[in-house]
């Protein structure tokens, strides 16, 4: 036998160690070291003919030869189902001890019940033949599927996740496969992966036919002996060392490598050459063979195949989670994994999902993280299109495991007023403004004890405001870290500025660029190939085109945006033509110099080139959609862009064409709102072209008209059954609405400014944009020409008054409302009069002037009844109910709440109906009718859960918790109140938090924890004073009754001290204590 023949034989014995390797490979190897046998030989197996009956299994045909014997397709005649029957060879079962070990291992494997493991139905014997009956699965092995260049990357991820999950399930039961390889993974036509021969390799001494080229080493599991297939075994397996679950992880890594690349991870001229490669050499990164795949696939497989098992994933579940992290969409793999951290340890975040893979930047990511070792604010600075945002998001993902309270992304690109930078951060964190208190103080209080990262993106146009906010937050919050992106440094104290480099590019002056393997190592090339393959799936990097691709990336200075724009053109131009066109543009922009390419000019050249390739109508649409701020819908584009040269019917096809050419980016939004956006540079470029064509003013006017119509259409809907949907739509288009307001003011159109701000006040109120709404309304009201006493002015005055009132500006609110009331009366507009009277009633109510409030509500109600304004009638009736309840008249309150509930039910306004049911529950609880109170609150809770109204859910849970306390059901009350407090915190309802803390104080008193009850009551009282939201008289009476025993238990002096201590506790500490009490 020649040495070359060893590759086609099964090798038994101890084959580990350099000395043995040398002996086997030397010219005159003593074959006494080896016992060899042809692969196809399976001793002691009886071949069965079709139609043979083995027990109650009717043989239908031979499927192949696998571990320990032959495998047949059969029919289970008892259950009338197809099965696979594996006959065990006599060599595997002739020794009784070995036979028992083998059968026991099969029984253990049969205990597995996992969708990705072939099920073993039974271990049986008939006519002296041992056999195993298994699930019959139709499909191809991963070995077959990987031929021809490897499996599609998205399918590869799914297969990897399924197999890793299967291994995790088996390892949890103490079972190790020991022979994971492509031939042992079957994939059905529906894409379901099934692991074959699970656990059967562990104890076998038989042979396995693996097909041409495989070399299998099998032996009993005594120390120093080897089991498994050489090409896929782990280093410890090759050395004959004890195995554990991590050995399977290595084999799976090798298997997935081959499935992706179409070639083994480790090869050699002989079995021992291969074993040496496994032990001493690293596999070539798969991206060398498939440059289009995400770079993190290289990292995942490298970690799975680490030589030292302590450096591998420590469980198959970890490997499965890493593979899951690659998912982004059903069509394309997106890399968001962070290695080698446990993904399960990541904190909460709102980091944007990436629509494309993240290429390279490993060193840069590590460097930015290192900077946080000596600085708490790091700014990524660089030109537009250099990848600042992508790096920032990826670094934030990398840092998630070190941020227990998460990483939070705040987009500032479309913010037009620097004074609203704090509001943007508060909106992302869910922090609501508090009346009479600087937002910086509220943010600081929220963040102070938290360990979190805030990412502020695109700061250059609001740099001073960002710097001021960052300094204030960092000074007050010792565990906070801030990462910013900007075209220039912020100038903030303590700021560490890091210049974002371009992607690495090949040296075009060497002959190495003619080799795809060399070129593919550069990040810029990998980005080009990835984006080109996404645009044209047939595109591949080859030796023929590698030089042109390398020169494209070099000429574009490695600027990611320019490279992406170039890559998408492979659909219409070969790369050689792309290179030639880019070269012409560079010469034009640099005056002939090829060595000094300003980055902004390079971007402009790339965009000019991309623009020139568009059709005339595509160019028109690209310029016109640049008017949108923060994105747009197809309907908005259809409403703004057509104007003779482009028809409404053409917009859909034109937007689709721009999406295909990567100039417009599609975005997913909730509730089915399909949206689009422009990259920052593309939007600036389009706006410049629009201005140059003197068409900007006309498009801006159409944009303003469209969003004026949107705001005015939404206004009545915000009080109707579709209010949640409309609130979301306005939120998505908030930047466009801001742009519209700014346009009306810039053009000196007070009528438009008053109309749109008057239509939007309720949106600003509900979503917590109190300061912004108040400012914009004030600016509109102060415009030259805005003093005309019109309905639009009356409405804007009313909205401004509401926002002033919720911020505690009662005097300002009264002044605004008096003017609005006067205009309404002068013009004879009863609706405006009713609105002003109603809101004046709210102001009086907040100032605890209950008689005045009641009188104003009654006047408003009379007018609204005259106008048959049913929503207004219901709203005012509810207000009167609140006053009646606060004045101690529960019967009147009940009647008013019932009228409001009836009307809201008829109108389909379920959210307001649920609020009325809450009021009825309050009255019932006050009257001691616990059963009725519970029924009302349960009805309200059911509606709120159906609507997903979190604040309403929390409100009902709090009331149900108070009822449970009164009934003595303290365990149930704890669950209700704990959930209520958690939701109030989540949605940022500071008044609700006070309500929940007081309810938990009542619970603590009922449980006999007097000191905690009084302390929590003190904390809630201090918080109410801070936000100017006093308790109603009935609620105060109920709270005092609940705390009376606790006060008596402590004694007057002690109780006062504890209450004072509670007042000084602070909201965050109070919430922690309340949560522990619940």
C-alpha cells in the first residue's frame, strides 16, 4: 500500500503526536503502527431485498451505508408511515459488552426530542439482527449542498442556527455527537436541518462509509483512542484526549466553514497531514473565498474553531446566538454580532438595525472602545460619508455588555433648533419634562445612578448645544458615557476626538492587485464586493476584475459612501467602465492632480456621476424628494413631487428606481407605514440642484401644503378611535412638520403658521413635546400679521394655553385663554368659546378652585350641547365628574362619568371610554363597593390591553391593586402594583409613578410595615410638589385612612421624622424601594 492510498482508508489506532506523524509519513513506514481497511467494507451486515419484512417493517429500498451498517427506507406496517432502518453490523455487536454500550448509547440518543435532530423511534432485534428505527427525512446532506461554491449565506445562517440549537439540546442531556460533519447534516426541501447519527459515534468500533475523500478514525472511547472524521475533528479529538461539548462546536465550525466556502477548513496530503493542520494551522478566512459575506462570519468561525477549547464558544447556545446576531432581513445577512462576548448579556438599546453588512473596522472599533478607558465623551469626527454613524452604532453594540442600562441612539441630523437637543435626548430615553424644572435637571436625575451609553449622531449643526448638554450630564452622572459623531469637534471639556479613517485600500502600484485573494483582504474592496453583489447577485470578485476593483477603491480614497455608490452601478456597467468614468470625474474636480483628492470633492464626484446615470425624470424626483426632512412616505412623494413634468402615476416607479440605485433608502415603520429616506450627502446634493434650477421655492410650497393638510386632517382624528395611528403618523413626520412651520415663518405667512401649529398642539401635548410646542405656538402668535383676530389665532392661543397649563404656567394660560375667549365671542364662534371656557375650567381645577372650575365647565357644556359637539360633551362631562368627585359628591360624579362613558362608547372612542370606567371605579372604591370597583377597572383594563394603551393599563392596575389591598388580598395586590409601577416608569408618567408609590405605601401599611409606608408617602408627596400635581381630596382622605394605623404604630414624632426622610429620598430611590415592597 502506498502512502497516497491512506487517504481512502479507515485508520485505527493512536494517530496523535508529531513523532508518530513523522513515522507514518517517512518513506518506509512500518505498517505495524496501523491497521487499515477499505472504506466501503462493512463486515457482518446482511443486505436486505425490497419487500423483505423485518419485524413489522417492510423494506422498500437501500438508502446508503452509514455509521455501523446499512440504512434502508421502510414502511412501519403498524403505523403506516415511512421510516429509516439502520442495520447494525455484527462487528459492532458481536462483543456483548460493546453491544450493550452501543444500544445504551442509541437509547440515550432516542431520548432526544428536537425538531433539528433525526428522531430515533426504537432500538430492536429480529431474526438475530440488531437494528435502529429512525425518522425518515427527504433531503440532501450539507455535503451535497456545499458543492459548487458553498451554500447561500442567508440559508447558511439558518442552517447553522438550527444545528447549533440541536447540539445545545443534546449537550444539555450529556450527549456528545463526536462526528459532526457535512454528511451528517440533512437539509429538507423546506430548509429544515436535521442532525443524523446523534450519539452513535460515541461507542462504535465499526466502519463508516463517508464517500470519496473522507477519512474516518473510529475506536472505543478508551483514553488515547480516536473517534470521528479526521477533516472535522477537534485538536483534542485528533490527540485522543477526553472530549466534551466544545469538541462538537469545533466540528460544527469546520462543517459550517465547508458549507459556506465549498472547501474543507483543514486539508493535507494524508490523514496525519490533515490532523497536523487541525492542531497547528488556522483556517483561511472564508471571506477570502467569498468576499461578499459579512466580516463577522470570519470571527464567528474562527472562534468556533479555536485550537484551545477554552477560547471557543463555551456552549452551542452561545454559537447559535452569535449566528442569530447576523440576521437582518429574510433576503440578506446583516452583521450586528459582537465577539467574543455572550450576546445574552447585552443591555437594552434602540440601536438602529443595519440594512447592510458591516465591513471591517475591527481595529477602529477596538480603538474607540480603548479611548473610553480614559475619557467619558468621545467624538468620532470626519467628513460626510466616512462611516461615522456606522462605526458609532457598531461600537455601541460592542459596548452593550458593559452598559447594564443600555445604549441609546439619538439622531440629531434633522433637528433645526439647537435649543431642542435636550428634548431629543429626553424623547429617546422616555423622560418627560416637569413643570417649572430645567430639563437638564430632570435628565440628570433620571440618569444619575445608571450605567449607560448615549450616542448623539450628526452633531455638527448643533455642536454648542450638544457640548453644553454633554458637560452638564457628565458632571451630574458619574457612570454615563457619551459617544458623538460630528464633522468637527464639539469643543466640550473632557472630549476625546478621534478622526475616522477611510477604509483600507490596496496599493495599486503592486502586481498583487491582480490576485483576488490579495485584494479581498482590504476593507474597501470587501465593501465594494458586498454592495455590488447585493445590486447584482451574479457579481463576483475574480482575478480578471480584481485590478479594476482595487483601483476604484483606491481612487475613491476608501470613502464608504463613494464606494457604495460606485458598486451599485455594476448592474449597468462593467467595473472597467466604472473605473474609467471615475477617473474622468476626478481629473475634472482636481484640475488634473491625482494625488490631492479632497474628500468632499470625491463625494461630489461620485454623486455627480451617479446623478448623470439617472433618467431625466429620476433626476427630477431625486431633487424634489430632497425637500423632505427625516424621511417620507410614497403618498407624500406623490403629493409633493408631481408638477407637469412628472405625473402622479409615475412617482411609484421612479421611487422604486431610486431605491434600486441605492439613492433612496427604504425603511420599515410600525403600523405598516412604508417610509423612505435620503442619505445625508444625497439630500444635500439634491437640494443644491433644486436651488440651482430655481425650483426650490415651488417644491417647498407644495411640501408645506401637503403637511398642512396632514396636520389638519389628523387634528380631529386625535380625539377619535384611530387616534393612536394618527399620533404615530405625526411622530414619523415630525421633522417634516417642523420644516413646514419653519417655511411658513421664513416666508412671512402667519396664517399658515397659526393654522399648522394650532392643529398640532394636541400631538405635542400627548407626546410630551411641551416646551417645543409652546415655543412654536408662541413664535407663530408673535409673527407680524398674526395679530388679526381670527379663528386660527383663537385655536393657536388655546393650544398654547394647554401647554402652558401642563407646565404649571397658570397665569400665562389664563392670559392666552382670555384672548382666545374674546376672539371667539367677537366672531360668534361658539366652538372656540366652549374650548376656552373648558380649558379655563382645567386651569381653575389645577389651582384647586373647584367652584370656579365647575362653573366654567358648565358654561362650556351648555355651548357644546347647543353645537351637538358630542366628543366635547363627553369630555366636559368627564371634567365635571372629576370636580364632583374632588368636592365629595360621588353620586354626581357617577352620573357625569356614566354620561361620558355612554357617549364615548357610541363614538367608538374606546380610550376615553376606558378613562370614564376608571372614574366610575374610583367612585365605587370611595363608596366602599369593592365588587363594582373591581368590575369597572377590569372592563377598563380589558379595553386598554386590547389597545396596547400602556399608561391606561398601568392606571387600571394601580386601582385594581388598591382594591386588592382593601380586600386583604395582599399577594395579588403586590403583583398588580409592581406591574403598574414598572409600566408607569417605562412610559415616563411621573404623575402615575406618584400614584403607584402611594398605592404601595397603602400596601405596606396593610402588611404591617409602618415605617416603609410613611417613608414612601413622604417621597410621593415631595414628588407631587415638584411636578405640581396634588392629590384630590377623596384620594388624600383614602391615603390618610390607610396610613392612620402606621402613624399610630410609629408615634407622632417618629412618623414625622420618617415622613421627612421620605421627602428627602428622591424619586429614583423611592421607586427602587417601592418596587422591592411590591
